[in-house]
C-alpha cells in the first residue's frame, strides 16, 4: 500500500509540473499569436511583397530607422537573375577583349579556322594564313572603327549621367535619426560600363528632393486609407499593378473570412532613405519607415474586433517607390524588417 501512495503522489507531482509548463507556454504564446495576427492584418499582410527592379534580390542597406536586416520577398513577379546587376547573376560579357567571345575570340577562331583549312589542303597549320592577309587587315580596320565608336559612346554616357547624389531633405539637420527622412542618404553607384562591353543594367544614382519625401509620407497614409476602405480603384492610382494584385488577394481572403481590416491614425514617426537609383526610364527609391497606426480587424456584420485593438501601435517597414516618365511615385514593394 505505501508503494501505491508513493506512486500516486509522484504521478500527481508530475501532472502538476506538466500543467504548469503548459500554462506558461500558453501564456507566452497567446500574446505572440495576437501580435502576429495584428501585424498580418495591415496593408501588405505583414509579408514582403513587390519588386525593386534589378535589386529585388539584393537586400537594401540598413539605416538608422531600420538598422537590422530586411526580409526577402515572399511574393514577387521578378524572377531570380532577371535583369540582375551583379557579376554572379549576369553572364560573362565578351566585350572587345572578353574571355569568351567578342572581337578577340572571333579573331582567334578565324586564325584557327584558317590553319585548319591550310592543313586540309596541304599547306600546313599556318599555310592558310597567307592568303587571308587582306581579310585580316579588313578585320583590324573594323576593330579600330568599333573601338572608336565605343569610346565615343562611353564619353557621351558619362557626359549625360547625373552626378552622384546624397539626398538630404534638410541640409542643416544634425546627426542621428530625424523625422520626415531628414537622416536619409541616397546613392550607391550602379554597375557602370563593363570594360568595353557596355553591358549590365543602368543603375545611375538618383537625387531625392524634399518634394519626393513629402510624396512618400503622403503615400504612406493614402495607401493605408484606401486599403481600409477596400478601394481597389484608388489603390491602382497609388501602387503598381503588381502590388495591387497582392492587395486584391488579401482583400479577397478577408471577405472570405467575413472580416475587414481597418487601419487609422497613420503617422510617420521616423524615416530615412536606404537607396535611390534609376533603371532605364524608371526611378526607384527605397525608404525605411517607422510609423504609428491603429490596426484592428473587425467582423463585417457585428463590427466586433476579432484581431488587433483600438490602442495605437508602431510598425517599421521598408517601402520601395517607383516613378516612370510623366508620372508620380507609386508603391512598388513592402518589406518587413527582422
């Protein structure tokens, strides 16, 4: 009998320990789950979506507002390696003196072909070269013309490329984080000319002016408002078609759950520029944004809050804006910070 009591007491102690452990785990997991649910509710679904041109798969530089790393894209139309401005992603370019092609490669192939022809007709390996002296002279003249043309193109491109810009919304601002992008630095030179090959994407630096910063702040609020109103037509005027397609997917999921996400009282607290550049005719600007907002998800029928709360919170995200000729800035990507 004592042995049975001892066994029962030991089992009871183990049960109490197990229940306590489960209670602690639930107590820690519940706030986390609520926080995740609230974060996933706002515009963009709490995911990293969109495109940053040729820099889609390159992490934007860290800033004072977002000193940590940035999440890779969960949703993007851009395929890896498509238009990437990096030596790893781009195929080797021959150019004039490329390792695998170009003029020198073709010339070497010509010498080899002439030698093989000489051997074939009994003239030895180099026998075929004598009869090709005029052709080689012509090739050399063509090469000189190509060289002169490319040097002229290089001079023209340097003359018409904007100077490196270090965008600062307020030249008198001190060091450290400042609101409304005042701590922002633009820049980073792109790939430039690859030898004489002239390959690669055009990633010219871009100057971001005070009017641009104001446009970014305005878009932050307008996108959140249009999202809350489920106004897809308005979103089409504020974001790229790719981003609107993601918004429509998220809104459809909310309708299927019979809920609506309401984001209000959006206010920029701090922001700075990570990088800005130009690709072809499109301008890009990636900015870090820390903003206040009230984020809640309510039942469509009763209006009861099912996620989030009436209490204001904060979020830090990386937004990329794109601008095309004769157009304004549009939201092109949203990335989460780690």
